[in-house]
C-alpha cells in the first residue's frame, strides 16, 4: 500500500514538473516575441463627433466704452430686443459737458462780433473821385466827399484870388495861403482815400478771420460733442440683448467688453473640426446636436461654412477621447428650430447620415 502511494506521488510530482516546464517555456516564447502592430482605425466607419460652442447667428457683437467710467443711467434690460443706435446706458460725463460749453460760448461770442462787422460792411458805398467803383465804408466815403467839397471851395477861392493878386488887390500872402491850403486838402483827400480802402480791407479781413475762428470753434464743439456722445453706449445692430451685466454706479473699463453682448435671435454652433475630419465635413451635412454635459438631444442643424485655416482650440472637454495634439478648423452649423441653448454652451454634434450633395457655391469658407 505504501509502495503504491509512493509511485502515485512520484507520478504526480513528475506531471506537475512537466506542466511547469511547458508553462515557463510558453511564457518565455510569448514574452520574447516581437509586438504585433495594431490595426489602423477606419475613419470611414467611425462616427463624426465634433464639439462646438453656441453663439448668435452671424456671431455676437460686444459693446464697451473707450475709457474707464462709472455708469450713471441704464435704459435697457437684459433679454429685450434692441434697435440699431438705441441707447443702452450713460456713463459719467460731467467733465465732458463742461468742456463742450467752452467752444459753444466761444462760438456765440464770435458770432456776435461777426454780426457787428457785417452790419458795418453792409453800410458801404463807392469811393468818390478817380477810384469810383471801389467799395468803402459809408463813413469813410463821406469824409472823402467832405474833403473834396472843401477842396472845391478852396480852388474857387484860388481862382478868384489869382487875378486879384496879380493886380495887388489881394495880398500875395493871402493868395499863397490859399494855394497852400488847397495842397493840404489834396493831401488830406489822398490820405482819406487810402485810409478808406485800408479800413474796408481791414474790416473784411477781420470778418474773414472771425468766420474761420467760428468754424474752428464749431469744429472743437463738434469734437467735444462726439466725445460726449461716446460716453453713451449704443447698440451697433438690431438684435437680442443676450447679456447686460451692468449696474448704476459700477465702474466699467474697455476690457469689460464681454459684459454687454448683442446678437441675432437665431443661433448657430461654431464647430471645431479636427484636421483628420476635414474631408468628411462638408457644407450641407446634417448634424445631431447634444448637450455635452447631460447628453440630452438639443436639436439639429446643417453646416453652412467651413474655414480654410486651422489653429488651436480655446476650450477643454471631459471627453476621454479628446485629442490635444492636433489642429482644428472651424465650421458653422445653423441650428434648426433651437433657441433654448444659452450662449457659450458646449455641445456635441454627431453627423446624421452621409454627405450632402453640394450645390455650386456651397463650398465657400468662412
């Protein structure tokens, strides 16, 4: 009995040793074998899955001030429809209003001076004598006429004194005084004529200078008005006011342009297409739109444009299959009957069906 047990134990140990040797040999052979290359995935059979962000149709429009200011008045509410040029809010502008009053007061002052000059220039008449036709001020022309009348009287006396002085009926000194007086009056007439022409030219130049000063003051006032108008933020387009994150008394700076967002009520999805999907995404393709967070169906849409450039993507997802080592192109997907998705919402778009037949002109890029 003991001999049989010993034989059975020896056979069992021998069998275990043989099995162990075969296992070790098979393990060493499998470990030393070269790796088998993996099979290349078939993109033709893989589903086209693209991530994108919801935005207004035709992209959104941001509104921001040119300089940091505090909000004084608010004229709209978030979610309402606004028209092009409609006032959104008014920023503090006390300094600009005072600055605009200065050129306006200057304009009024200069216009008053110009009215006085124009009134003087309107009372003009031709210069008498040899320079007939030359327009001068009425007062200067009257002075010239007065001197010419005086000269006529003096000349008349000279003509009468001349024969009398030859007969010594009149003293020679008296005749010489009349001649000298006539020469003095002629000099006064020449001086009056020159002064009349010079005065009229001077008044005309002063009027032209005032006109230019008024134009300059008006241009300055217009500049101040535009600076003042820039402190009233207006809607550049007609559309839906998606975001208006402002409060009265709050400071807003040019970098806060994302606090006011306006766009069309219709929406689209900006798809980010990996470069290896470019040949499979075409204009007219139908995609199913799903919420990237909940996985629920949010609608559908068709591709309307595909960009002709590639670049990096500016957001991350929680998809384990997401690739960060590739470039992305952009495509525009028009949503069909979907308006409940908020702006900036991350969605997953899965192509539904095959390629659409492109029509002429549908392959234009963004």
